[in-house]
C-alpha cells in the first residue's frame, strides 16, 4: 500500500516555526514526511532535520521520500517521549524549532491490519509501535471492567462508557474480542438507536479512547512537550497540531503554565516564588481554512498552538 498522508496546516506550521536557513529542526511525528520535507526545502543546504516516528512503516516510507536530502536528515525510530535523550545522544544541546503533528497518519488509519479504524473489519491492534507489548485486543480481553469504562469515558468522552464496558466484559466471557468488527457491533448494541443516529459514527469515541490508552498518548505528549521546550534555543519555536480536545487542553495548559510569571497568592505583598516565564505564547490557536477542510476532511478538528522559548 502506498504511504499517503496529506499534511495538515502545512503553510501555517512553516510560518509558525520561523524557519531560518541553516537551522536545526525536529519533527516529532514524521508520518508521511510532508512537514519534514517542507522544512528541509525551506532551510537551505545547511539546514538539518531530526525526525521521530515510533512506527517503522513511517520511517521506511518517509526515509524514501526524504532520501534526496542525504545527511541533512536523521531519522529516529522511537517514541518522542525519549526526545531529550535521543537529541542529546545525537550531540544536540539546543535546536531552533520543534513540531508535533499528533495522532495517527491516514496511512495507519487506512491500513486495515493496524486495527485503528472502525471502517474496516480487522484484528484489534491499534499499536503505533508494533513491538509495544499491549494491543487493544489485550486491553479489552484482560483489563477490569471499571478500567475499560474509565478509559472510554475519559479518553473518548463517551457517555455510554459503562454500558459499552459491561457488554465488552459480558462478551469476552463467551469468546475473546478479536476484531474491530466485533467491537463495533457491541458499541452499537450499547448505545440506544436514538443516541447514535445523525451524529458521527457510534464507534468513533470508543476507538479514539482505546488508541489513546494503548499508545499512552496523553502522558507521552505532556512529557515530550516539556522536553521540547527544554531543548529549544532561545528564540526557538514549538508548534503543536492537535486533533481533539484532550490533546488540545494539554497543549494549551502546558504552554500557558510555562508562559506564566509569578505564581504567588495575590495576598502576598512581594513575589517569593521567583517563577520566570520560559516561553511566550505566539497568537491564539490556529484552525484550518474552510478550503483546507473541504480538500482534506481529516483537518477539520485540527488546532495549531505555537510558543517561543524566551
Ligand atoms: C499525523 S501523523 C504525522 C504526519 C506528518 N506530519 C506528515 O506531514 O506526513 C502522526 C505520526 O506520528 C507518529 N506518532 C504519534 N505519536 C508518536 C509518539 N509518541 N512517538 C513517535 N511517533 C509518534 C505516528 O506513528 C504517525 O506516523
């Protein structure tokens, strides 16, 4: 299958990163390599790019696409939760810009055997890194009902989470849950017809929740964003594209916290905390234009947040 992924908010990201010729940039989410390629094209013959992806298929395909840039590119097959460690191993103490384009690529979604999509009947996998020990199948067949319900409620913001978890657990006592099709059927049974007509696909929230849990997405992103800010040179930019409210909240709150000055209670006459802001926020969240959404529906929920290291 051809690796296809249309990069979201491409021009906006390039502007946000304030690219300069000869700079060092990091793409934490290489995917199909669209953003990476653009960074390389715009940073001249001396610009360098380090690109992370935990999915070997992305590294392979984007490696091919970026071959023409030779030694200007370093590909790192790793979770971006190891951002600081890996950059230091490569000898970098500071970089000029860092990009996160979170979530899964269209390629991952459209490859049935990866098990990310409720549109295909396939094995329940959902691991971005196929060597990671826990898949969606393990989680659904082994975790306690309360934990499954919590995941679906918190990460999917699904109001029928308890009912879905109860049906999952009842089903697995008869036969293990193996396929996305089996799960979709259970979700449909758990949600009353009235509540699941007219809106998005009834399995959308539960699938999002499981993917987040299987890949520990929120914790890893929070940690990596803090590491990214530590690794930026003064004046360097971090740009983050999120695709749902949970990710966006983490981006917004983490960057706002890093941008804050004194955190002393207002009743104290003088500052005793000495907190200095580490970043300044650059503008408000940027959303894709109507034209981009019309051309690429996946961009619909995207939000770009940007901050500059002080
Ligand atoms: C939305 S796609 C990126 C698309 C890319 N910007 C482009 O223009 O083609 C997200 C990619 O990030 C990878 N990814 C997501 N979370 C990751 C993590 N914690 N560590 C490393 N890679 C991750 C996924 O495997 C996927 O390939």
